[in-house]
C-alpha cells in the first residue's frame, strides 16, 4: 500500500496531459483562402471569359470545402482606387469532435447540417459568379500590379492556406507600363524591376500558391518574354508560382500539398 499514493499521483498527472484530456479530438484544418482576380479589360474576349467561368464552376467551386474562403475580384483600370469584391463566400468550418464532450449522433447531425449549408453557399456563389460574368464590363487598361497589391492586403493575417488565381492574358497595360511595347532586353527588364521596387509595386506574397489561367500574347516570343517576367516577379514576392501553373488554361488544380504552405 506504500506505493499507492505514488500511483495515484502518476495517474492524475497523465489524466491532465492533452492526450488524456481529449483523446478523440480531431483537429480541424484552417481551410484554404482562394482569391481569384479576373481580367475585365477590353483585351479579354467573351469566349475567354466564358472559359474562365467554366473553370471556376467545374474546377474551383467543386474543390472548396468546409472552412474555405472564396473571393472574386476584378482586374481593370481602377483596381487599386475603387476595389470591391464581386463575389465573396466563407464556408463554415467543420466542428471538432471530442469523445468526452460530444454525443456521436448529435455531432453527426451537426456535420450533415453543415454540409448542407456548404452546398447551399456554393450554389449561391455559382449563381452570383454567373451573374457577374454575364454583365458587360470593360476597361481601357489592365492593372495587374495593383491587383497583386490588393491580394497582399486580402491575404494578410488569414490563417488559411493561401491560393491566388489570376485569370488574365497577363499583359500589363497601363499608362506607366505596356507589356506590348517593352523591348524585353535584359537591360530593359532590369530597369523595369528597379522601377517596380522603387514604387513598392512588388508585394510580399510569401506562402501564396499562384495559378495563372488565360496567359496569351500576339506572338509566341512575346508570350515567352512575359511568362519569364512573371516567373521572376513572383520569385521576388516570395510566392510559389511554378511554371506548370502558368498557362492559357487552369492546370494542376486543385493545389497539391507540395504547393507552398506557411
């Protein structure tokens, strides 16, 4: 009996450790934040916009689950000064389960109710996206740089996994920068990066997984030069923009676990 108090103390210590307090808790994932910037400039034709809509409806929306966030925003000539989301939905997170606290039947009922709510919200988002893309938009310029500054603000302090989708031909076209008129020599590219650094136009996107759908240009050489520029640009932002995810269509969706996550 002399050892009984020692065993009692040991058992009490074990019961106070996290493993014993809630042995059946399933930690929930913080989810994924998917931000889509869609090009509404005049260079994007109706058939290309229809392709963007199809990719959102058949690939991006179905991949979303409880805890995820979706935001659709425009790329146009007033991206920075008049920004507002076109569509935004936050799907409720799946509740954690504790073997000590939760009744299994009640928990399963809550999960089913949540799954139904998620489906309703995704259906609502699909309708809103179709409505947005059915309207006639158009702008003289394509300000991708400003969109990326907004993306930095939108991702700030979001604990979710961060995914940025740019649906655009990726041809920056503003009074300051016109990618169809740049010489694309090494010296010109270095000068461009120096100007962007000086103007704070290279945001911090560390931990962001980047996709590009819609990349195109008037010639293969121009498309290659622009693609190389954006690859170097995103390296400077700290984002993960693998060349395999920079294309005319949305490739390699959904993001794999190897796509950067911090």
